[in-house]
C-alpha cells in the first residue's frame, strides 16, 4: 500500500469511522440474503416455474456477474474513491431488483435478472476490498466487522420467512430500504482511493503478472468445486425443504441462520486463524468439513439432520472466500488489488455458480436433491486429495 494513502486512512482510525463498516457489512450482505434466500422461492411460488426453468434463470446471474465483477473492479481501482463506485452499484441494483416484481413471464425474468446481477454481484467483493484495505492500514480487526455481514444475512433470512409466508412480495420493499441504509453507511466510510487513477494503467500485463503467482492460480482452482457445491445447495435446498419435505418456509430461514453460525466462529477468530495456521491447513480443514456436510444428506436424510449439518456450510463459505481474499490483499499490487479480488469472485465464484445452477437444475430434476448433494460430496472428496498435496505459499504480513 502506498505511504500517502496509508497516512490518509490512519487519520480515520477511530470508532466513529469504524461503525459505518459494521453497518455496511451487515446491510450489504443482507441484500444478498434477500436474493439468495427468497428468489428461488419467488420463482417457484409466484412465477410457477419448474426446476429446469429456475435453473436457467438462476444461472443467468452468475454468468452476467463474471464481466460485471471485472468491469466494476477495474472501475474501482481507477476511481477517485472506491466508495463512490460501491454506492452507485447498490443504488442501481435496488431499482432493478424492484423491477423484478413487474412481470412473471419467463422471458422478462431472464432479462431483468441479468441486469440485476450485473449491478448486485460486485458489491460484496468491492466492500471486502475496501474493508480489508482499511483494516490492514489501521490495524483494526477485520473479523468482527465481517461478522456483522454474516449475522444480518442469517437474521434477515430467518425474519423475512415469517412474513413471506403471507406475502413474498415484501422482499422488494425490504430490498429498497436496506439498500438505502447501505448507501448511507458507505458514504460515511473513510474515502478509500483507487490506486490506479493517476499512476498505473490496468493492462493485460497487470493480469499476466498477477497470474504468474502459482499460489493465486491454485487458490482460484480450489475455490471452484466448493462454490459449485454451495451453489447447488443454495439454489435447490429451499424447494427441497418446502416442497419435498413439506416443511414451512421458516424452517428454510432457520436453516440459513444455522449456516451463518459456522461463519461466526471463523470471523470471531479471523486474525487468530491466519496467524496460527497456514493457508493450506485452513483449506484442508474446510474441504474436509464440506465432504461431511454433503454426505449428511445421505446419512441423515431428515429435518433434524438438515438443521444440524447446516452448521457446517458456513465454515466453507467463510474459509474459502477469505483464504483467497486474504492472500490477494497481501500480495497483489496496490493498483490492481480491487480488480484482483473481484476477478477472484468472477472466475472462481460466479462461473461455478453458473454451472451449478444449470447443471444442478438438470440433476435435481432428473434424479433428486439428495443425489445432487452426493455428487457434490464426491467432487469435494477429489478436491480434498488435490489440496492435501498441492503447494500453497504462505504470504508475509507487513
């Protein structure tokens, strides 16, 4: 990080400037909770789409997110302040999300969700980049800040399920309100400069230099299968609980809240984990837990088993995303840092989600959700062997 920007950020090292990070992490991740927890239900109950049609629509978002993350990541690095880019995309995504309610036709939904995800998908990665840069410069603990995102994600998912049972359209006004709070908190954050604005162009050479680090390539690869698996779980689990197990919607909300508890343990000890263990040790543990998580649908195929094993899902979400983000924040060039983190999400997160939405819908439709989870367990077992023997470099902290 350049000295000038470090000094500027350190001027904002006080509690009144830290609070907006807590609020932003909570409400921005809450926006994602509304999308990922309730849109699959909305598409089934209101739009009356089958699993294959839902799979197509849910796969559009991750596909569109790939160029969106790269584009807005580069714009953030080139912007005067990254905060302005984040506030803009939240505002536009809120308007477009509300427009989803205008029609239930299949063609309209494909188009509108493409636009929604173009603006919605980059906000969490840009927020992570801003938060990591601020906490690294000021030595503020990142874990507690990120915990707020997990907490609100779980609370929103659980709370709204009680209301969506009566009228699921409440998700649209909820999204607007939460987006407004998110924008206000982002504007109250210390301004984080885009390092490539004046000094360095983001060119093909920047991408080549970034991927010359073999550990970066490995991290991109080992994120793919877990993200594919979680995408299959998140997209088709709500309908499995509600339609196949005949449970009320609040059980899905409770399941989501249990999933978040796994993240809380990790983020509460975020700095401890990265100081005490190597990235490889953390990665091996995360994959092993996920093998058990997806096997559980075959071993304990009932409601109690689902709620208990949902505790394991969050550990994967947190561990894998932040192994890679942590490494990039410490090793990528400052003028390419936000682009690199959004590129990580685009390639290893959204490509995997695109394939899981499309392929997962096909497998679930032709066989069953449990079979889909067993397929994910096999993939994660293969990944466990790969991670065990591959070399992962440990970055040095400043």
